C-alpha cells in the first residue's frame, strides 16, 4: 500500500531533550515536506526537500532541522524542544510536479513539550 | 508572499443543507488549487484539485469547487451535506511559477464543518 509513515504518533517530552520524528514513504517520491498544524493557523511548512541531499526552509523553520540522506526518509529533528513546538506535525510527499498531484500525507505526530 | 484565506472558522449545518466554504488567495500569477479534508483524528486527504480548463471541478464524495480567477477565489460546495461530512476543510494553493515543479502548498487556516443529524 502506498503510504507515508510517521513515527511516533504521540510523543510527550521535556524541554531541551533532543528528539527525532521519522518519516518514510514507499512511493519513490522526490519531494517531501514537514508541516505543523496549529488551531486557527492551518498548516505551516517547516522544511521541504526536492530530492536526496536537497533541502530548504519553509515558513517556520526555527528550532527544527531535517536531513535527506535517502530518498524514502525525511526525519524531523528538534535539537532542543520548547513548549511552543507543541503541535501536530505532518510529513507529506509528492512526485515531481507537486502541483499535478498534491501531497500524500502521513497520519501525523502529536508532540507535547512540557 | 502568497497567502490563502478561508473566511469561516466554524460552520454548523443540519443534514441535507447546502454547503459553501469560501477560499481566497493572494497571488496574481498562475496557481494550482486544492481542497483537502481532515476527518477527526486523521490525516489530510485530497478532495479535489484545479490546474486549468473547466473552472468547475468535481471531486470525491459529491464535492465540487469553482475557480473564479477575477475574484481570486476557489470556493468549495456540496448541494446536500451528510453527518459523515463533519471534518475540517483546508484550501491550499501552489504557486506555479514558470513551470517550476518544486516548492510548497500554502494552506488556509481551515474551516471546521459540523453537520448535525
């Protein structure tokens, strides 16, 4: 089944403790992206990647890092999480020409930073 | 920077009522437009999309949307809603700049639709 898989689905952590949210897709998509969803703000893009070793900042990159060493994986790293990063995170992927197909989204990761 | 605005934060309807959710974007160039739906506790799913051609686009589950270029709008409609349409709906815009195929979808703030039986 074609899908985007995120782990974990739920995570509670403490301020300052480094964490990684994994994202993997099995559709051989070139494009991958991370969004955060907050009430009343919709989805805001954190980072995106056009292909292996090619990444760029989205609208809200502060406090996040990403890497794209393999085509299928696009982990999101929070080096020193803070409470304002409490949010619902979605990973998404697409074929070349995202406009033609839109994104396929993962199931989301609900992160709470205390 | 491009932006997407959804007028209504929360819409409450009874079953069989007609639905129209507003979406406006701020960019004068060529855009590609999407509506996504997010059912409670689930991820976003594509409802419909517009690239070119007929401005009236039909999607899944009886939804349709009309692109009005002069109004920078892409409103979502459904003639008769069902309880199962209760969800959050997001409009999204992709800036199609000279054939560039990379970039991002910019999302609106979302509209929560509650349908009472």
